[in-house]
C-alpha cells in the first residue's frame, strides 16, 4: 500500500522537493523510518470518498445537479485535503524530526526542508484529492436519484 501511494505522490516530488519525498519514504532521517505516504494517502482517499458519498447520497438535492453544485463539494474536499497534507508534514517539521546524522561527526544535521516544501506537499495532496474525487464521482454517481448527471449536465 505504501508503494502505491508513494508512487502516486511522487508524481509531484519535483514540486514539493526530493528531500521531503525521501523523508516521507522513510529514507532520509533515522528519526523517521516509516513510510508516511500510507497514512496521508489513506486519509486523503477516505475523506474524498466520504465527500463524494455525502454529495451524491446524503445531500442529493436536485438544485445541485449542475457543474457548480458538484464544484462546491470538489473545492471543499480539496481544501480539507490540502490543509491535511500541509499540516501532516508541518507537524514533523516543527517537532524537529526532519534531520539526519552526519556519518563523519555523528552530529545531527537538519534536512534541506522548509515550510514552503510543506505547503507544496499540501497543494500536491489537494491536486490528488481533486483527481480522486473526479474518479469516484464517475463511479458512484449513477445510483444517485437527484444528482446523477453532475458534473456533466448539458
């Protein structure tokens, strides 16, 4: 599962930084050896799936059966996932976990990651959540009673 989410997030590794990507893989720091892409990927997928189901089956209002009604939920989902991704890595950044040990001196050296890399990771999570929201919408919309045509209403 970590390989799957890691490979998808690494489509954007040039955007949020190779060093942060290595940290998320668990390769750059002795303080963090777990694959962090699993957690953030599962949360992103879960929130996006819940927002899709909420739009198509809970809200399910005929007035939202337009591209703009669907877009409201798409944007809300993207904002939630963007903040989640940004805060996920920013927490480790402020906790001081993003460091490595110099093999020559055995001293801790901070990784070349700053808060802008964390923001870029949040934006990457936002973009991926938009893509996943679109895919899930295309799969589950057919059984909705009132908004099954959204977002492709003529």
